């Protein structure tokens, strides 16, 4: 459409102005213009023939060909689509340390056990799994204080694929993220295991957040399951990811009670756990 418009301008000028010129020589001069490899020179040559038949001004011819050259040379820059891959960095040697608070409700012994410790996750290496997919080997360490000695706790695995991020935790495979990231998108986080379906959903993305005193410019929130069933069974599972860091926050709560009138903090009535992980530091 743009080229047809420019051609119309050339034809209009050829009908209005009439002076002689040595167009053939000038055309070969224009041919040496920088963009000769990208412009449609057959179109330009046809324009020249039309102008020459009507004794059109050489000046207008130069202007028309120059405009055509610029139109042919100018290419729109490709638009980059952020599908969300950077929410899961897979750099070997990358690590994240989490501050962990864990409450274990024991109705039988009428007590709540409190545990405070740190977890360190390290991408130790990558390898090809049985399906020939690149797999991250994630070594997890635990220490009971900020000055304690790290001790290996377990080894997990993860696959960052084109359309999803899968993580194997305690030999159970979860689909933690799907790509591309879109607010409101829903998927079954348990589609890789035999557990009942959980509808994960992106509740926000690309927003800044401050977690445990650290600020992050672009974060993604995954609500895995938040539900209070008739006041007797409670789920609260949420994870937050930051670009170029990975998971920076995790909430995992599962509680049950037999008395609907009892509070969820009542150790004589409640069983279950309440786990919170918050990023402490990270690096490569």
C-alpha cells in the first residue's frame, strides 16, 4: 500500500511538470545507492520509464526513488515476546538460600512444634534424562542457624521445557509453571503425578515485590490451592518467583480439625503443618 501511494505521487508529478533530463544516466547513479540490494529495482525502473515518457522533472524522479529506497531499507524491528523463561534461571552454580519457618500441629500430643532453619538450593549440574531432555540436578542443603554447617538434605531434579517448568520433589513431579506466562492462566499442577488435580493459576505477573527485606522488580505469583473446606480442612499453597532468581517465596499450609468451632491455632484440635520459605540471599 505504501509503495502504491509513492507511485501515485510519481505519476502525479509526471502529469504536472515537464522538463527534459538525462534520466538513464541518473538512474544508473541512483542504482549505486546504498540500499540497491534491498529495493525492488524493477519497480523503480518502471517508474523511471513512466516519468521519461512524460518528460518529468529529474528532480522529482530522484525524490521518488529516494523515498522508495528508504521505504525498502526500513524494516520494523521484531517484537520480543517475554514468555517467562527468566523466572527460572538454569545457570549451573546458581544458588538461593531461604529462611524457613515451620509449624507442625500435633493434636495427639496437644502441641505445636516450631522449627527455624535455612535451606540452600544449588543447581549443581545438568544432564540428559531418559527422555533426552536437559535436566537440572538441584542439591538441597540444610542448616539450623545462619552460622551452622551446611549438610546435604536431598537431591531434586527439574526440567525447563518450551511450554512448562517441571520439578521433581521427593520423587513427585509437579508442573510448577507453564509458558507463556499470562495472568489468569490455569493448569493442573499435579498432571505429572498421581495426586488429585490442583488448579494452579497466575494471579499476577511482572510486578515488583519486597520479600524478607529484598526488593525484586518483576515477580510472578502462582496460587496453587487456597481453600477452607467447611471450616474443617484448610489449604494455603502459594509460590512467588522473581526474574533471574527463581522462587523467592513459598507458603504451604495444610491443616485439619474435628471441631468446626475450634481456632486453627488450637493445638488440642488441629493437625497438620504451616511452612513458610522466604529468600535470604542468592547468586551465581
